[in-house]
C-alpha cells in the first residue's frame, strides 16, 4: 500500500491544547501503515494569549489557503480520507458534501463522553443565555453560515435545498443544544464510543455506517489508572475536588447561576469540617482561571486552582468529587470509583443530568444539605451501576480503542 494521506479537520485551540484522542488515532494508524497526516484548523475569533506555546505537529490554518472553496483546498491536498470530530460546526460540516462529491471518504469520530440526548431541547432560559453569549459573535456566525451554504452550493445543492438548510440551521439554533444533532449530516462512517450513541443514531435511520470502537481518550486513562499510587495524607483528612465545567460558555446556564453555585458550594464546604481539604479543578480550555481567582479573592478564601494539570494526578488521592454538570473529567473520577455529588441549586431538569439520572452521582438541591450528603457518600460502597454505565458509554476500557478506530478507518478506505 502506498503512503496514505490523512487530513484531520479541527478547531484552532488544537494549536495550543493537544487533542489527545485524535493524536492517539493518528499514532495508532502510523503503527499499522505508512501515513502522512495534515491537520487543517479553523480560524477562531477568540483571542489567545501571546505567551501560549504552539504545539509541534503538522497543521495549516484554513485561512492559509486564501479561499472559501473547500473543493480547492482538497484538490491542493489530495487526501485519501478526512477525519472530523464533530459535524455541528458549520465550517467543519462544509467538508462533508464536498468530500462526498469528490469521492473522498469522510469519517466522523463521534467519541463523546456525554449521553445521547443530553441537553437535547433548548428551554427559553437556555435560548436567552445563548443569545447573550453570542451577541458579540453575530458577524462570525453569519460568516460561518455563508461559508457552509457556499460550499453546499458548490457541491451541487440547488437554491431550494440551500434555503431549506439555512432555515433549518436558524430553527435548530433555537430548538436544540448543538451537540445533540451530531451525526445527522451525512458522513460516510460514524465511529462511536459505545452502545448508547450507536442505538441513538440507529434510531434516526441515517445513511451513514455506524461502528462501535470505544473512546481513544479512555486509553490514556486506562494506562494511567493502572499505575496510580495513593499519596500519604494526614489521618482523618478528607480531600474534596470541586470539578467545574463550561456550562455558561456553552449556553447551559446563566452567569449568575454559575457564580452562585460556585460561591455557595465553596461557602458550605468551608463550614463542613476543618479536616476537609478543598481543591478546585476547572475546564482546561473553555473556562477562564481569572474568573475563579476573582471569586475566591472576594470571598477571602485560599484554595488551589488546577486547570491544565493532569486530572488523574489531581484526583488520585481524593475522597470525593463535587461537580455541577457533566464533563469528561467526571468520567475519570467514575473510573477511579470516586463518590460524586452534583450540585443543582436552580432546578436543572434531571433528564439533563445523566450521572444523577443513572444513579452514579448524588444530587444536592439544598446547599445546606451538602455536609450531610458528603458524609453519607463517604460511607457508601461502590455503586453497582458504575460498570454497566461505563460499558454503555465506552464499550471497552482496555487501552485498545485507538487501535480499533485505526482499523475501522483503514477498512473504510479499502472498501471505498
């Protein structure tokens, strides 16, 4: 077999924060066959720090091509296959019809750590929050829509089809949480982590082929967990990690809901016991550390904040995890069989809190009950639902998911 050229379409933040899952897939492919990989990254309007280190891998920015025609880009690069990690981003989605027109297989790697249907319908509060968050992104969003429609037109879509796509895009923006639409846009092959998303996509009667592979990011966790060693700590000391995530940035909460949840949770933890040691772990890419530093300073509280550090190392000695929404980091905590508490002070629907719904996490609606729930959770044994949950979402956590993905990609290329 000649050297294969593989293009990965991803977002600009991958210049600075390693997309562990995609890099593992590329490395797994390199162990099987000779490949050349190129990452085409979408330009973002968000401002990155000038001090951020750009990672060393083979990438180009989409703006480097000086064209809005995806077909021109693909003619320049001439790939054997295109890999995408989502199809809800309108620019990434634009590669699908063009690739299919050019008979280049395009594969969606839908390796999620959230449930199918999680945050599927928008409420009026979520719509209002989405409008607030995106009010300064109007020009960027309009540019993305025109980029998508332009490339769909180049792929042979007529004016009526384009109008229908544009109308659906606007309607869906107000009706659905964007990630719940993943998989709907026609990739040749969709690779999913587990049975949960496989069953959901199968119900939709998509034309895409769907294959369960497990999640490559779990390979990393599997390797690290095997060698975890507990660190000695003071007798009777209770270590609690408060794990946050970007619910405001993704349109799930208002800023006030987020701030009040953080403040009230920390205040209550400080009351619990002088034996409690608290650490704060925030989202590595979507949250700003400065916001948390401001809150802690205003409260007069000194708590260490972790962001880019290895999460397994942060939580390996923890006795309990507190969070307020679903995040990849919580999956690592589940794998380590850590008790989990979910704070829900604003009547967030249970169906949108999968860990609570699956009885993996204990819900706290009244912050004054937190102390009681903490000590009840610490007395509990491991939940029997954990293993079933992990199998449903991740198929197998055995260190071989990236290899299964690589084999599925090569099979798709050979069958094309």
